[in-house]
C-alpha cells in the first residue's frame, strides 16, 4: 500500500483528506505546524484504518523544513503515491489598509508553500522514476472576487496556485506525474472562524449557514469529507487521464451569477 502526504493535515479539509486516505488503507504522512491538533489527527487516522500514520511538524513556507519532511517520509514509509498541498491561511484586510506583512505571510504559506511541497513531490517521483499524483488546493477566489471584499492577498495567492497547477502539470507530465487542483467552496472549517471562539463562533456559523441557504445553489456549506472525496479521486487511478485540471467542488457557487438579468 502506498503513502499519501497531506500538508495542513491537522484540521479541516486536510484532516478530512487524511482520514479518507486512512479509510482506503494508505500509509499517511501528516504535515502541520499545530502540534497538538496534529497528534489528535494522527491518532484518528490510525483508528480510521491507515496502514501507518506519521505526523511531522513542518512549516510549508520553510524550504529546509519541507525538504527534511520529504526526506523523513522517504526513509520511513513505503513509496509515495499521492501528495496534497493543502496548507493555507487567510487574512482578511481591505486593500486600502492592508499590511505588507499580512500579504507576505499569506503568499509564503499559500503560494510558496504549494511550490515547495510540489517541488519536493515531483523531484521525489522523478528521482525514483515512479508515477504520482499531486493535488493543490485552490479556491473560488482564484476566479472571482468575494462579494464581502477584503480578500486581495488570499485571492491573489489562490489565483497563483491555479496558474501554478497548469504550468506544473506540463513540467511533471514527462515523468508520468499528474498535477491538478481542487476548488473547494465554502467549507465548514476553522479558516472561516479565525480568531472567534464560544458564542461568537456559534453566531458566525449560524450567519454563514443562513447565507449559504441563499447564496449557494446546493443551499449549504461543504463538509470537509466532501472535498476530501474529490481530492481522493484525483489521487486515484480513476483520474489517470486528468492533469492540469481544476475539479470545482463548490455546491454550484461559481456557476451562479448574483444578477438575475
Ligand atoms: N474552508 C473553506 O471554505 C475553504 C475554501 C476554499 C479553499 N480552502 C483552502 O483549503 C485549505 C485547507 O483549509 P481549511 O479550510 O481546512 O482550514 P483550516 O484552518 O481548518 O486548516 C488549515 C491547516 O493548515 C495548517 N497550517 C497553517 N499554516 C501552515 C504552515 N505554514 N505549514 C503547515 N501547515 C500550516 C493549520 O495549522 C491547519 O491545520 C487551505 O488551503 C484553504 O485556503 C478552504
């Protein structure tokens, strides 16, 4: 059984992907910066049926950390078949007052992190002359501006990831490596509630659930495991002829115009 590597695996969509890989009996390497949550997910992954689970503290924006993590996975786990560059952060600031350090941090984690993870993965497969599937996590904000605004850094980072995926697919194809993106719509994870806790978090969730009923054609937010199913299909042999593509998994959000004329 092969190994699946997931970045940002401690919570949310990454945790969902790790659990999905575990249910398919894979060896799962989990990379994240949140040590406590990572340990919890690693145990849950084993309980869900993973052949093994390897939690690694790794900041995806740090070149040496990413290289070291892939080195350790290569030493300790069977051949890597799939890699998911999922780790991401969002900072919501209106453009006129947006801070340079926020811009740099979002670009470092989302865009450089995706580049470093992807480079390590493609190099691994090229060196071993083995096939692999890489999935990067984009967003509807790669394609449209969010109506709520204050999303320039995040949107630019995700637009960069979408362009990166197309270019990377061409570089990786000669090695038999596929590179695709998943585009999750609003998914009920911590990223939507950053900085909120207790009552404030519950109030925000209720607000988002009400908005989803009106704004999302399927009338609700996604669950992490629904995004995970799309990612696991892209990792599997069932998508063997798919590369350079985007799999939109957004309940119809991008298909819909707010205008009725
Ligand atoms: N939730 C949504 O609505 C939504 C929609 C579209 C795209 N996405 C994307 O999905 C991905 C996963 O987000 P999520 O919704 O599960 O959020 P989340 O906050 O639940 O999970 C993100 C994970 O990434 C980890 N992380 C953050 N910085 C890191 C770093 N430097 N190195 C390694 N790990 C790091 C966090 O610790 C966390 O475990 C992100 O790329 C996000 O942009 C989310």
